């Protein structure tokens, strides 16, 4: 069995952000091989992804995506725990995919918690009114109506909330949230999409209405 030094443990911790004992055990299992120990820690991320939810993700990158000849652009901030993971191919590809998805799917919010309470209340009210006005739901009990309302709210989340939207590059129905969870498992670190901004050329601008009749009349005068 190869001797595992404190210096080697510290070096592995600095690389991966894993705990000291996790790093030591991984090095022992890898026979002192640093790269093999990194792989072991990443594989163990599958079992510890949920445990990492409470950890702080303060590293990461701001990615961008420009589409349609510059007509649509996106900036997105995705965070992880260490610069080591932020510089990795797995994380870099995730950021690119998320930015591209935002450009294509036009989400309004990152998570359900970001939806303003008044907007959610309004959507719930509309969903209830639609359910009650549907002749097919006549005489149905309240619990059935409530299930219909919740189903329509779920649809609202799918259309407007990034993490609940089906990922545009996956035909199997995987959501963006599930994509992030997969990357947490592969990297062994907590990963969060913090914020995004989507720009569309001319959005929000009122185009000047040309009154050619008045223009011609003024020229004649």
C-alpha cells in the first residue's frame, strides 16, 4: 500500500474541494495516484449529490450564447464549489448548454421559488376559473378541481421556469434541473444556476410609425 502524505491529501483537497478524509480515503484506494483519486471522488459524487445541496457554491463562470446572427443573446451565471470544476470540460459544456437553452426556450425565472407570489396567485385563479367553466368538470368534487388546477400550474412552470423546462437538446423529456443534477453527480460538487439575462434585438422598443401622407403634404407646403 502506497504511503499517503498530508501534503498529497491537501493537494487533492485543493484540486477538488472534497473533505480531508474523503481525499485521504480516495488516495489510499487509488494507491497514491492523484488523477485516479480525482476520478474516485467524482464517481462518489453520485451518492453524495444531495448531501452537497447545503454547501456553498461561490465559484463558476458567466457564459454566453449568441444566436440568429446577433438577434438573440444570453448571459448566464452558473456556480460550483471550486475553480477546479469550473475550468473542467463537463462544467463548461453545461454552461454553454444552459445559455443555448435560455435563448431557445425563453424562460422567465430560474426556479419555482423565483416566481412572484402575486403572479402565481393570478395563475392559480385563472386555472381555477378555466376548470370551473369547463362543462366536462361539472359536478366534480373540489379535490378533483384542485388536481386540475395543480396540473395547469405544473404546465405554467414547464413553460416559464428554467429548471422545470424540458431541455431543448434532449428528446427524452429530461428537464434542465435533471441535467444539472447529472452534472452534480459527475463532478461531485454542488452546481447552481444563479441567474440569466436574455436579450432580443428591438425587444421593448416602439418602432416609429411613419405617416407618409403627412410627410408628403409638408413637403408640398
